[in-house]
C-alpha cells in the first residue's frame, strides 16, 4: 500500500517507461498494417478492403482468445496482433509452442477472412497475405510523438528504464527499431523473466537493478491494467498516458493522467518543488 507521507519526502530518481503505445506506436501501426494488407487483397482478389480489415481484426482476436497459447500470451503480454508477425525465438517450451502455433494461426486468420467474401481463391492466398501483414507491420515501426525528446530531456537527471511485456525477441526488435536502446539504464522484458506486469515482482527486479526504492520511482504507461495497477501493487507512483485507440477500463487510478509525453516534465517539476518544502 502507498504511504503518502513517505512519498512526500522521497525524491524521484528513476523513471520507468512502458514501450508499446507509450514510447513506440503499437495499436495504430497494427491497424495500418491491416489496411495495407486489405489494399493488396483488393488488388489481387477484388474484395472489399473495409470489410477485410474488420473481419481480419475480429477473427485474429477470436482465434487468439481460443488458442492453446492464450494463457502464456496473457501472462507475458503478447497480443493477438503480435502473434501475426512475431518470430518468438527461444528454446523454452512456451516459446516453442507459441512459435509453432502462431504459424498456423496466421494462415487461418487470413484464410477465414478471405472466406468471408470469396467462395474460391488461390491456395497460396492466405500465406501471401500473412507474409504481407508481417512485412508491413515490421516496416511501419515508429516512435510516439515526443518520445525521443522526453528521454533526452530526462536522461541527465533521472535513471531511465524500460519495463515492457512481450516476447523477448519481438520486444528487442522493437527496441532496436526505436533507436532508444542505449538511453536506458536497465531494460526488463516480461518474456525474459517469465513474469509480466502487473505482477509487482518484475517491477521490484528492475528497481533492484537500478538500486532504486519503489518510493523513488515513477512508472509511465498506457495500460491501466498492467502498467498502472502493477505500479500501485509495487508501491510506485504512476502516470497514465491516454492513447487514442488503446484506452482500456480498469478499477485503478493513476497518480497522474496525461495525453502527451511532454507533460511529464511539468509533473516532475511539481514533485521537485514539493520535495523542497
């Protein structure tokens, strides 16, 4: 539980950032990739691209939710859309199973999506669209507005760390694409620990690596369920960034709510001012 009096006397020394839809665009890029794949499906097979995108997103979520790897995906934080393009390298039984299952899952998503509009299509069509989606999603990776700037601004004063859920190879690939990897004092990926947010243990392991107490840290993330709830469970103050398209509902309230990463500076200035009183 939070001890407000203790917080008021402890300066913030570390900022923990989530990755997907906090520092790097995720949900919007996935939808752009569906739109791109739909355009190809229209040109090759003459189908309605709007219906294609709607069906593909719905079917991917439906198959993911009923899939044999869902428990592992939920624990580590691997989404339905990530299962459409992740490699899931690794020797663990869980990653091996996910790697094998995801190959069938991808083909089935696009096979069923095509079937919604066509009675007959080439046997290789689903595989073609699966490969196209993965390539489109990978090529469209980009940072959230202001991400590079806020990291550069905070780095001289605070220890900056990354705490992200997901498969090790996929999250490492995203970090590499972001160009921010060398800016973090520490990085924790749920798939490398076998536990994910909101489990407080992964927060505490990262803090131990930073030599920081929970009262000296601040978590920034877009997920109420994972980032904000997890921070609260770990005794860490939190900032929730509301990202259009990735909002969710959870029975938890962040200490601060923002709509832009640039607002973090003002919050930290308020903390620094109150600490000096």
